[in-house]
């Protein structure tokens, strides 16, 4: 009888040791960032000769609606058009552990003409107490309109390329999806965004891969008719 009880106690002790040795379950949260679902092209303001990148932080609700748009870097004659345009876009909301959540994303509008390629730098995007902090754009250049391109017939008709850019945990561009392409202009846009500098997004303080949208609106140089 005593031997049987001793064996039972021993079995309970062994079971406790095995449970203690069992690896802890991975409780790393699963996060899927906001995705762009539908876009509207911006128009190059007719009264603007500016060249540069407007950078916006867009907060999207769990229902996919835009809650707010904050200007992180503005350009006097271009910011209004960028904000007006992004408010017409549609987004799929972020998901945390499979559940839709309010989150934020970065949308950059590059307005590109033949006047040069100035660099834009965004303000800090960190939000006190937020679980998720979107990608930070450290510096971004607009692209030059390719001289050999015939994508646009006249300077009154700009053309837009829109990219969804994945930035990995190291702050490096790892993948680019073309949401809207234009022959002869898509590759210059992709090449330009690969040279932008980023700080990665963070979830609970840890660097994570995430996405941002980059819109490149090209205005061809004016060529007077003969």
C-alpha cells in the first residue's frame, strides 16, 4: 500500500517536472498592417512649380474609415492636394491577432518635375502609449521625370505611379507592390523609393515589418512647340 502511494506521488512529481520543462507558448502578437485597397490619383496643382514629398500620417479605424490625417512634412503649394487626395482613398484596417484594430500608416506623395530632386524629412511619428508606431520616413527624394518618357503628352497632364512599400525590421525596403503603374515611369519611382531612408515600425517597442504607400506624380517638362 505504501509502495503504491509512493509511486503515485512520484508520478505527480515527474509530471510537474515535465510541465516545468515544457517550452512556454509563443505569445508574440500577430500584426497585419493597414493595406491600401483603392486609390485616387492626385493632380499636380496647375499653379505650382514645387517639387518634393508631402508625408502624411493616416489613422484608420477598425471599420476601415479614415479617422484623421496629420501632415508630417508639408510643401506650401502641394500639401492641400495630397490631403484632399488621401481622404478619397480606401484602406483595409490593421489586424492584431486576427482582430481589426485602429492603427496608423504613412502615405507619401512625391510630386516630381524637371526642376530638381529636393529631400523631404518627416517629423517623428511616435505616439505616447500606442502599441503600434508606423514607419518613420527619415528622408525621401522626389523622382525626376525621365527625359526619354512619352507617357504624358503635355505638361498639363501629369501621370501617377502608386506603390505599396514593405519595410522590414532593419528599416530596409524588402518588397514593392505596384498599385498603379505607368510605362516608363514605374521603374524610376521604384528606384527612387528604394533609396529613401526609414526607421522601421514598432509594435510594443519591438521593430516589425510594415508597409507604407508612396505616390509619385510626374509632371513632364515644358517643351515649347515649334
